[in-house]
C-alpha cells in the first residue's frame, strides 16, 4: 500500500530535513504545503525530493485539508514538521497490518520534548494524535488550531511519535500564547456561548487534571510547572474570547 506524506510548514528549516527523510522511510511521495517561509524550508524540501506548494496560512485544519488534493494516495501520514516516527510506529506502518483493518485512521502516542527533556506526565503523555488516516473515510477537522482527524472509526494504537516541539520555556509560552489567539478567533467564528466564569473553570479543571490525576504532583517543580502551562492555555483562550466580545459586542 502506497502512502502520501503531507506536512504543512512555515520557517521549519531546523527540522524539515529530518522530517522529510523520515517520511520517505514509509511514504512514496512527500507533499509540503508551505506558508511563505522566510528561511530555507522550501529550498531544503525541494532538494530532498518533496513536492512543494505555497499557500497563505488558512489555519491548522484548513491548511491540511488544502494539501489533500495534491496527495495521490488514499493513506496519508500527516505529521507536524517537528514530529518523527518512533521505531514502533515506523514498524507498524511498514508492516501494512492496517490495510485489511476496518479503521479510518490511527492515533499514536506522542512523546513531547522540551529541548532534550521528555515530558512524560501532567497530560503531556500519552498525548494522542491522529497523524495516519485514509482520506477516503477520514479527514482533518476544519479547526484553525489543534485540529483533529475526524472519522467514524479511529483506533488508538500503542506506538509512538517523537515531538521536539520547543527548545525552552520562552518558546513554549510564546506558542501557547499564539494558539490561544487562534482559539479565541475560532470561538468568535463559532459564536461560542461562555460566561465570566468560563476562564476560571476551564483553567482550574485543566490544572486539577494535569497535576493531581496525571502524575504532575509526583514530579516536583516540573510537574507543577507543566500543569500550570496547560492551565494557562485553557484559561487564556476563554479570557481572550471574552475580552474580544467585550470590545465588540456584535460578535
């Protein structure tokens, strides 16, 4: 079974070479949808044999959906540029065992790293992500941030992705801040119903889950810190949405 690799990029020269080389281990084509990168992402991708198409950023889900039209195969492996197959997930895809199964796609366990340190607690593991799916029966959602693959029959497979998402705390907070901007925008488009307690309730419930239920509490300062980061995202997306509605009640 042939597979199309699909990656959306913007200024990903740090990881794009390793990403594409990993993709070609399991894919017979690699499609890059680039949002007008200012670095050498496009040059590197083309030199490695990927097919590159330029598209202004439409949002996480819409950008991936846009890229599907260029994929000639039904099965799609669609990681972020800083995500890589672990040995078990590479073996799973190469085995072809999914071909005769009834599933539309597969969620893999994502191992998140901050620099060289793996975050294996506080809701950061297992961080399931569906990156492998059949485009005939499943598709990325239309969400502009943190899209998910939608299908009737998605299976959680006990294999792993490696995610080198952030170099330091400054970068992780900056990305979370950007994501909350996008999430707030999506709430506006959805005319989501919230009240003044929503930021607090979502932030508190996120912290409680990560710190007390997902092993944050037994991981010292790191457990507390990474629980707070998750709570920050949950809190701020609602706080920003309420602020936008207050400035423009027409939303």
